[in-house]
């Protein structure tokens, strides 16, 4: 019996997946159906309240009183109570099984049809009552077709269950009362109206279901189903997704259609290839890479339910020195692995460092986005550099002569540390070009001059060394920078307990990961004319 019951449940689940094509799994199909039935019940409840109030008001104003007035409105009150119970108690509180939801769907249809069929029969002396009942039952059928995901067959069955009591009421009126139309014509007209309404509702459900299915298929990339957009950049968009079999939350980066070109395709493929080589715990892990049936490139990586450093500072302000040191040390580890593999990130910035929790450990930094490249072109003898990156965090040598080495990432990391400590970028510029000029010719103010939090002298010296104009004046490697940071005397402004408390409050406040839309841009700079900022 247990095996048979389990098989039956699987068959029901399979049918639900067919009927509710937008769901990702059985539980989501059930939850979605319950949510839509709840909306339907709420809509019909208030529509029925409106109708009852209108009819009661009209009867009083125009002195109309059917023979069974009290019975009609007493039954209406009972129906309202049933609707309210289904809406507020059964559907709004707790999870119901798929079988239970199917029963409620059918019960709701029979209750509405029965109420209006009985109302038409009991108000035989008010001739428009029969037409009103038929119209409102049709309204209920069409509303369900719009709101409740359902197969064509089930919609037709539920609509039929709604109209059977209406047709019984019409038969009673045709045989036992005097109406404006001959009895056979009255019943035949009601039957025709009901059949047409059933066909329209069933086809409407089919059209809506097919559209939902197409939308779902459009959001399907290999084994991954896209859920919602969680970020964007200069080359692609990042979506929250789920693996079809593992049910594992995943982040999928998708190359935008308007960015598809030889250069961007190469860059996109290079990005995923680089990231797949890296295994450091502070580098985002890549799971998969592929191309959708319509040719869209994507790769799947671990989903980071956290906050990027740009948003961290924008929302929570400058960070304690101890926390900054811990973050920078972790990023150094990720960069050292990349540098040892001959890879330069080239776009280290707050928005490309995600702070999250991993395995119960708070404040885990993850470096993302390894897709940038440098190109040099010559045009009519003038030296022009295409600078790809984020202007506020580009190293001077990248701007002046195109030199790209580990020092580029260390300079950018120093600028990130400066931002975390002060809440400000290195320079206060209005344009991207001004940033590039300032990186080359201006020494930024020391963090202690602009910070609102205490900055240890040792930490300030490290940050300023990272920001040296010449790569040779910076730390020799990310490992050396990490060692210098670890030697900074610890303050009591941040510890494990405070980090755990911060993340506990963060989880309570946020239901979705917070990420900024800080886009990496490509700029073509004429170095001949920009060498002198006054030229």
C-alpha cells in the first residue's frame, strides 16, 4: 500500500507540473496554486459582497420584495461565510496538499454555481434574477480562468461544475414559472450561453498556460532556471537561478544580446575560463558554462547571499579598522592565487567584492568578475589607450603606458581599503576622465584626514603604500601586503561576536542579496592631450 500511495503522489505531482508550468518543483507548484486560489477567493468574496449590497439597496429603493427574500439573502450570507472561511482560514493559513487545493477549487465552483442557481429559482417572481445569476456565474468562471493556473481540461471541468446548478435553476424556471421567454427557449439559451462560456474559459486557460510555459522556457538555460535579476554590469546581467536537479541556489551570469560581438564573446569566455582555474575560498566558485539553444552564453557560479562592499559603505557607513583589515587580507589571498596563475583581475573595486557568510563563518569576502582585458590601438600617430575598468580604481600605470601587472590590483585594493575606512573615493571628481587624470598627478589625502573612524597609523601607511604612483613603490605581492596587514595592531572596534550579531541583524532586515549596479566601462583616452590637465 505504501508503494502504491507513493506512486499515486508522484503521479499527482507530475500532473501538477504539467498544469502549473511556471513552477520549479512540486512544492513551488503547490504553493503557487494555493496563492492563486487565495487571490481568486478574495476577488470573488468582495465581488459577491458588492453584488449583494447593490441588490439589497435596489430592492429597498424600488420596493421590490421577492416571495423568498429572507431565504435568498440568508443563503447569500451563508455563501459569504463559506467564501470567507476558504479565503481567510484554509488558503491564507498554512500549507495545503495539492489534492486539498483541487478539492477547494471544485468546492468553490460548486458553491458559487449552487448559490446562483438557487437564487434564480427562489426569485422566480423577479424575472431578471435568472439572467443576473447566469452572468455572475460566468464572471466567476472567467475570473478563475484568468487567476488560477490550470489545464484546459480541468478548467472545462470546473466551469461545468459551476454551470450545472445554474442550468438546474434554468430548468426549474422554464417548467414551473412564467418568464418572458418560452420555457424551451429559456433553457436552450441558458445551455448555449454556458457551453460558450466553458469553451472561452478553457481556451483562455490554454492560452495563458502556453504563455507561461514560453516564459519559463525563455528563462531556462541548460539545467538552470532563472528566477530574478540580482545585478548587472558592463557586459552581462546576473540572475538568481536554481539547478533543475540539485535545487541548489545559483548565480547565473548571462551575456546581454546587445553586447554579443567577437570582443565581448572572447572576454566572456576568458572570464569563465580564468575563474574556473581558481580554487581559493575567497574567489567565487564557477560551477558550469554553456550556451542556450538560442545562442546565449552564460556561466553558473556560487550564489552569494550577502552584500557588496559598495553597498555596505553606502548603507552602513565607514567600517571599523579591524573589519577592514580582515576583508583586505582575504582579498589578498584570492589575488595571490590569481597572480601566481598569471592572471590580473584588473577591476578590483568595492562592487566586485561580496561580503557574505559561509558555513557559519561571518564576514567572508568573495572576489568576483575576472573578465577585463587591456587593448592598445594607434591612430594617426597619436597614442591612444582604451582603458577598460572602473575609473575611480584604475592604477596610474594602466592609464599612462598600459602596463598591467600585480601592482594594478594592489593599487585598486588600496583604493578599496581607503573607501571602506573613509566612505569616500580617492578623489572627488565629476567625470570619469577627471578620475584618470587625478590618479596620474595627484596624491590622495591620507585616510586619517577624512575618516570619521579611527585609522591606525600602521594601517594608513599600508593603504598609502598601495596607492603609490609607481608600481615598484608598492608591496611586491599580494602575499606581502597580507602579511603587512596582519601585523597591524588590533583594535577593539570589531570582533567575531560583533560580526555574528551584525549578520544576524542583516538576515532579519534583508530577504534578498544586496548588490550594486556599479558597471565597468570602456573609455578611449587621448593621452597626448590629457597629459596636461589644462590643455
